[in-house]
């Protein structure tokens, strides 16, 4: 018993040692497993994708290897995200975004610029006429012009308001320059041209011109606008008529000749007994100038003055300032004494009454508008009409067809019905046609100017 009791404690001691050794071995194994797992984990994070795939195939047999592979994938995703948000990549992304924003802004600017109309700054004014015409034609191409500053230094001022872009201004440029050249020796006539289109000029702020060119003649406080053909002859004849709006009638023979040459003749009695101007003469002369517009009606209208008291009584004038109007019809109209003899009243009286005394009425229509309306048709339906359609020759007004038509109208209106049966056939009168060469030869002044200056 004693032996058994002594051996029992030793047995218990050995058992405790064995348990401690087993526990220590177990812990050592577990520590080795953990160290091996960590070593394997860090080794797996450094290998490439191919080794990871091979590791996946080898570790597919155990659940522990699968967990290690899942953990490695999650770590790589996290590392990729961290690498994406690195400083270098952030700079690249920021540069890319700034480039997109700059390109968008540039595109918006280009679209805005090219989608709206382009407004170019106007060029500065330039001379419209050549420098060779400076001696007889003044070109105010800057637009700084006012007629009151110039008309006081000359008797007659001929002004052409033009626009450099206007086709009609360019078309009238040469005729206006030629007329100024022909009349350059007349010191009392001055020709000027004004650019009335430039925005910085005084002319555009002073006048509102809607159609270019515009030619205006100024004399003191009176002015008239040219409305005739844009040719050298018509413009030259208009300037001469404006310069001499009133003709002196010295005899009955001259009066008869003027009645034959003009469709409408307005005669005024103004006796110049001393140096003083007769009352009403200035208004009469101003009306004669204003009625010179270059149209056919105004060209065939003439103002005459009778200064002889004896001749005035022979034609039915008794008082100073009496006015008579003659036409191709054998009738005359007398000015009403109850109306003030002002320039505007005389002009209105002549324009309203000359249709009664002249047998020929001139029709001017715009072929693009008025001939396509009912206006011309209504005029044809008013009464019987003999219509002559012709063109205006650019040189001189002595057209044979117009002269023959005027003579026919005169004979028609002066023929009385009571004398039709007793009317004898008169001898044939031949109206010789006046050729242009004959007319040019009679105009010695113009011919001399042409030969000396234009041909050379």
C-alpha cells in the first residue's frame, strides 16, 4: 500500500508534464500555422495575376485556401482604388476636365460669333471725283457742307448730293463733271458735290435724302430740284434755264415766236423806269426759277417780261405786275387781282392752269409700278385720246416726232367746227428735221468748250 501511495504522486506529476507538453506543442503548431498564413498572404499580394490564378486552382481543394483568395481580391480592389486617387492621377483628371471646359467655352464663342450678322466698320470717306476736276468742281467728300456758307459767294450754286455706293450716283458722275467743265468760264456759277451718306458729315444730319443722286440749284433764298434725264444735254440745258429763268420780250414778233416755241408762256408786265426793282418782279423771277425742274412740262414752260408800256397795252396789260398765260390754244388766262402775287401762288397758278391752255399733256410713269395699275387705264377711259409713245433723245430737244405731234394738237384745238366746210387746203409746209450736227454748230459756246477740253 505504501509503495502504491508513493508512486501515485509521481504518476500525477508526469501526467501534468505531458499535458503541458501537448499544450505547448499545440500552441507552437498554431503559431506556425498563423505565421505560414501571414507569409503566404504577403507573398500572394506581391505576385502577378497569373500566379494568383494558379494559386486559386491549387487552393480549390480546401475552404481555407478559398478564403485566402477572396481576401486577396478584395485587397487588390482596395489598392487599385487607392492608386486611382493618387496625386499623379488626380492631376491628370483635373487637366482633362479643364481641357473639356475650355473646349466647350471655345465652341460656344465660335457658335455665337458665326451665328450673328457680322457688322464691319465703314471705311473712311474718299474723294468721289478725280483730282483733275478740282479747278471747276469742289468735292465735299467728308460731308461737311452747308449751302448757306457757299451760296453767298456766287450767283448760282449747283449742288449734287451723292452716295458713293449708289449706282445712279456713279452713272451721273460723268455728265455732271462734263457740264461743270463746259461752264467753268462762267464765274457766277459754281459746281459742288457733297457726300451725303457718310455718318460723320454735316449733310446727313441736316438732310434726309432717300434717293440718290439729288441735284439742287441755289440762288440766294430760292432753290429748285432737278428731275430730268441723267444726260449731259438735259443737265446742261437745265443749268442754262435756271441761270436765265426770265426772258425779255421786246416786240410782238418775238412774242409770237415764243408762243410758237413753247407750250406755255407766262408774261409779266414790269416796267423798269429807274434803278429800283419793280414790285412783284422778284417773286415772278423766283417762280420762274422754281418751275425749272428739267421735266418736259417745265422745259416747255417759259417766263417772259414786258417792260414797254406801249407793248403791254397792245397785248392787254394795263397795270404793273399784270400776268398773262398763253398756250398753243388760241386763248389766254389772266392773273386774278385778288390773289397776292407771291412766288408760291404764281407757281400753283401756272401748274393748275397750264393744263387748260396747252394741248399736249406729258405722262410720266414708272414702268415697274404705275403702268401695271389702274391709274393709266382710268386716264384712258376719261375721254378720247391720241397717244404718242416715244423716247427722249439724249442730245437736244428738237425731236421731229414731238414737234409734229405738237403742231397737230395745235391745229386740232384751233380749228372751229363752223369753218370746217369752208376750210381751204393750205399749202404744204415741210418741217425740215434739225440734225444734231446743225444744233451743235449753233451752240458755239458749248462746241468750243467741247473741242478745247473734252476731246483732248
